[in-house]
């Protein structure tokens, strides 16, 4: 009997940090990006925006090693400015991306969607699931969903847990969204690291993989779906909460040195 709501992986992660954070963010209150984004996060956003601009070029063409900022020590993209070591590492990652760019072997007429938003209504849950894809393209009758991430740590354990966007992509493609031949659909995770690019492929037709992906998404969404209070959970997440100024409970968050406080 509840009204239809929207949900995304970002909502799920913020809810896990603090239910009140997710609620306040949904009110579109002014945010404090200065505490919300670390230097590494700003670098990742800048790299992401730079690549998105190149993937949106028409006619489409693959990225090359020369598709990098002209000033390695300081540059910006999509409103995200970086400088110093973060800027230089970002340039390296952008250049490395040319080795794994999805457009390398695609015919010019291939359907290609950069920064495309999928909106899917789940009638059983009364939820519209929002998935913003980095790149969505067709390949030999199947759809490919490509997620690109920047990280300093190539060994990150369970990639579906580390990157729930990949898990959601596996679930959607297994359900035939946005279409394509189920046995030809795939999800790709491109990780740009200081040691070079890594590309992992996930097959939605793999029953074991699909079960794990469903588990990851269920754990991320179930608590939020049943919650009717969105009670604050003050603690470490308050330090990087962009809407904490609107939360009276944020003031009792632990100090930076109090690692054991809850």
C-alpha cells in the first residue's frame, strides 16, 4: 500500500551508512561537497567525466593515448578540478584507458549509449530502479554494460560486493533489460589503476554468478525497502556526509581519532 519509490545503488550505499542520510539526500537539500568527496573521489569523478565526454563524440571513435588533458599538473572535467599528484595519476589512467576502450573494435554503426540511465519498474516491490550506466552498447546481438572505476588497489576481493553497480547490471541483463540475447549479454568492469587497466567480464547466464549478484542487491535494498522511519545512525559516516548540516544528530558523531566509537 506504500507509494511508488525510486532506488539506486547509490541510495542503497548511503542508506547502509545512515538511513537519515539517504532520506535527507532525497529532499535535494544543498550539499557540502567539500567534506563529501576526498581527493581520490574528486580525481575519480574527473577521470569519469573526461572519458564520458570522449565516449559521447559523434561520430563515435575509440579513445587514443593522446586523448588526455594538455596540462597534466592541473586540469578539470565535468566541473571536477584536480591538481598535483592526483591530476598526474588521473592523466595516466585516462591514457591507460585507451588500451581497454570499449570502442576499439566496434563497427561505426553500433548502437552506443554513454552515461545512459535505465529506469525499470518492479511492480512486486513498487519501486522504480534507477541504473546510470557508464557505457551501454550492442555486440553481436547482445547488450554490454560497461562500468569504469578508478582505484589504487587492483586486488579488491569480491568485485560484486565492492562494485554493486556490476551486480545490478548482471541482474538487469539476466532479466532481459534492456534487451538482447540473454546468452550474449555481458557486464564489463574496467578498473583503472596506477599499475595499468584491468578488465573483468561477468556472464549473466552463469547461474552461480547471478545468484551472488541477486544476494548483493537484496542485501543493499531489503533494509531500505522495509524501513518506515529513516532513523539517523550517527558515527563515522557523518564525517563525509554531504547533508550532515541538516541532521541534528550529526553533532554527536565520534571525533576523527575515536576509531572504536559507534
